[in-house]
C-alpha cells in the first residue's frame, strides 16, 4: 500500500496491515523530490506513479522508490514544470490511475480535464508526451478556455506610506490572459502576512492585513484592469508605560554621546550603526514618514537616540512589513513575483510624541531630583498646611516634571478613545489650595494645578479626536482637536506663570538649602513620615501617588542650581502644536455645537488623566489667591471657565453666569472672539458676580 504524504512531500509504503516499509521524497523539484504530491497509482509490474501537483508533472518510480521517469514539461531537461494547458502538460495534476493495458490517466485539476497516455510503463527516461508520442493510444483532450490572470504592476498604496490603525488602499494592475471573464468571487482575495517583525512590542503575534476588494468589476479576456483593495493593519506599538519609562531613564547616560553622534553623522547613520538591518529598515520607514509628514526638529536628537534604543530592545515597533499574496485560486495566476511587500508605519504623531517624551524624560531626571532636594531641605519648618506650602509646592513641581509629564505622554501614545462625542471639562481646585493665604507659593500651587489640569484635558481631547477620525466622524474630530488646542494653549500660558513663581521660590529657598538642612529633612522624613500638611497639598494637586519616599530618603545632597527652572519643558507648547497639526489634516465638515454634547470626564484607565486627584487641588488655591488679589484691587477671574458645564450650575456661580461663561467659551472656540476679548469679558462677568 502506497500513500502520498502531501504535507511532508513524500511517498510512504506500508504492508496491508499498516506496518511501515519504506518512504522516499522531500520538498523540491529534483528527480526524487515533490511539491505537494497528491494522487498515487500502481501498474501491473509494481511501478508507482505519483501526481506531483506543485511541480505540474507525473513521476514514475520502482516499487522500491527508485526514480524512473517524469513527464509534463515542455522541455525534457526541466525538472520543475510550469503550468500549461498544452496537450501532454498539466496545471495541477491531482489524480493518477493505470489500466490493465498500462495506459496512464491523469486528472489535470486546473485545466478541468483528464489526459490519457499510452504505455508509460515502458518509459525508462524522462519523456515528454505530446500528440506525436504514442498517438495510437493517446486521446488528445479538448482544452477548455480557462481564466488566466497576469499581474502587470504592484503595489501602489494610498496614503504612502500606510499608517497603523487607519485604512489604506492597495492597487494592483492585472491582465486577463485567459478566455473567460473574471468577476465577483472569481477575483482574487489579497492576503498580507507579516514578514518583519512577526510579533509586536508586547510579544503578541501580529495579525495579517485585513483586506477586501473595493467595488464590483468585470475583467474581460485580453483586458487590463486595476484591483483596488482596502486594508487595515493594527498592532501594539509600545510596551507598557512603566516599562518604557524605565527604559528611557536607563538611556540617560547614553544621551549626551548619542546626541553628539547624531549631530555629527545624522540620525540615519547613528541608527544604522546601532540597529540590525531589519530593525534599521523598520525604524527608518517610520522616521522618514514622520520627518516628511510633520517634521522632527533637531532639538529632539536625544529623544531620537532613546527611540532607537527602544527599537533595538524590541520595546517599540515603529513599522511592520507585510508580504502580499493571493488566497488559493482554482485558476492560474502569473507574475506573483510582482506582489511587492507593503510597509505600514506607526502614526507620525505617535513617533514624534515618543521622541518628545524620551527627550523630556532624559532631561527631567536631574530637574526633578533638584526640586525634590530643595523640598526636602525646607521640610523641617513644616508644622501646618501653611508652613508646608514650600516643600509641598516643590515636591509637586518635581512630580510635574517627571511622573505627571510621563502620564501625559502615555495618554497621547495610547489608543484612540471611543468616547469622542463627549466634551472634556476640568474640575475646580479643592479648598486645601484656595484657603491658603495669597503668596508666591500659593500662586505656584494654583498655577501647577491649572497647568496640569489643562494638559490632561488636552491629552484626553486629542485621544477623543483620534477616536472620531477612526470612527469616520471629521466633525467631532475637528471639535475635539479644537478643544485640545485650546486646553494646550491655556496650559502653555499657565506654564509661564508657574515657571515665574517657581523661579521666585527657588531664589528665596536656595540660599538656605544646604547639606545640613537637607539632612535634617531626610531625618525628619525617616522619623515622622511625610507631614500631614505636605500630604494634603500633594493630594490636592494630584501628585501624592508620585511622591517617591524611598528615593528621597536614600538621596545624598547635591548643590542645586536655581537656574534649573529655565530648563523645565513646556508640554503645553508641544500639545498645542500637535493639536493644530491634527486640525490641518482633519477633513472639513459641518461644525458641531458643544451644547449638544454631554459634558463628561475621561473614560480611560483610573490613572489616565489625573482629574480626580488634581481636580481636588487647585480650586482651593484659586479661591484664596483671587480673594487676596481682589483685596489689592486687582482684577482676577475667579473660576476656571473650562470647568463649567451648560447642563449644571457651579457652587458659588449662578446658572445665568455659568451660561454666559459657557457662551463666551464657545465663541472663543469658534473664532468669533479673540483670546484677549475672551479674558476681558470673563473678568467683567466675574466682577459682576
């Protein structure tokens, strides 16, 4: 008994009871090799005939597996035959049988016919059977007119390059070289399998491209046509935020030399020297796309060096290359070698955000450490909430530079939000801050809150804008990106005030912040823990969970340069540019009124944007600062206008005033009034209230 093992490309011989006797064959086109053997038959002399489907030929062996002959090729010297409708040749020989006279019958699968050959058992060498061979015993089959699709060109994509998470089209030029029209289900299905990498940053297998043929068409015989497929690729771009943050921090020591190398030789040369060839091609595709689309400033060289290191360690998947092919067909396709691979890149804004985050993270470590050092040096004087303002504000600022800024970028790099029809609002600060006496320090706490809260609101609005784009709703995308830009602009403005107050704080504190006072603060922490007043301030500013008790109590004193404040990154400027860029690429559509949407807080993870924690903080400072400044005769807006929802009244503000403020905000967002007009009219309403 003989069995063709198609998957293993071999023939196995068994006794009648199923005991293995022998086997022969392997994958290939050689004399004793096969490519998906199917049918098998035995003649009266014990010779074995095998239908070698993948090589389009029939092979004859002795009962012991010794090769004798093969046929099916136009050229007798060819071992791997090409599919052909010609008599004596095959296009997928699937079955074979031998009659008592030694005639051989072959099922020619894709030519839809059976071919009969004369006494093939007497053949001792490779012989091509044509109508001139054994004509007395060979019946020439009637060759049907079958579809034959020839690929003429491939593969243009729109947009170029394609982007992860967004649909793109692939166009393939074809020619119908057969005699039958091709239409509907007869047209080939495009398949794209990942060739590099095959797993994403989180180690999960990358799925095949999801593609479908766009539009109905018919390609007549001898006619050219274009097959257009709509495709989508998705994968996890980066590892978890905590892993990325740790990885970026570990590259700090490399940053200075890396920036020098990049400045001297360029990003591409540095990446080529750092990455293996496949990683380099993957990185370069994403880098080129980001550079040509939105531009990568030279100031991000340190961040790019970190991104290259993340790529090297498989923590970041900048692009994926997919190998294209057609799903199996029941007719012949020529020119499949023209199906060139397609490389899909991460969204350019995400590439830039990762570089920006890396840049800020590398620079933030020293700044955060310096601010924490100064906070510790002022800790012994902390006996009440008021006395704890200085260390609380410095510790909060240290968290804003590091962990909180990390959180903002983590949110920007997260997947689009499906909650794109709801409007982001900002909570009021808590009374812990607003009840503090007016001073540079209480103003600093208030500006820290507003800066952070507006950054969070901008990041969440952007996530909802991307969600709207993904859902095909440009109107909501435009609305969300407009609000993201407005929140980021507010954050940027508050940053300037924060930086000013923080600089004044450092000027006041630095002269007395020496090793003795620092060691006293560390000793105080070890013996008493974090003072209640500082805990309340950090809780109110939403930074308590980022206070690194172990790190601070294990630090050694290093003199702090008060000019470090000038090195603080203004994340608001970056988010503002990002939102403005997205507005540029958002299709025009009918605008949506914000009053028709339900005001709601972000729906992401519990630590997604620090609304809850931060929202407790600065409302308090705001009230106290405003009251104190009013007593001095200054005009101050008493409420963060972005927190006011048209569907509810705010404590201390009448519903009529809330509605006026909301209308002003809407007018500003729609460009009906300038920022200056908005601020002036808001002050007037606040004073009237």
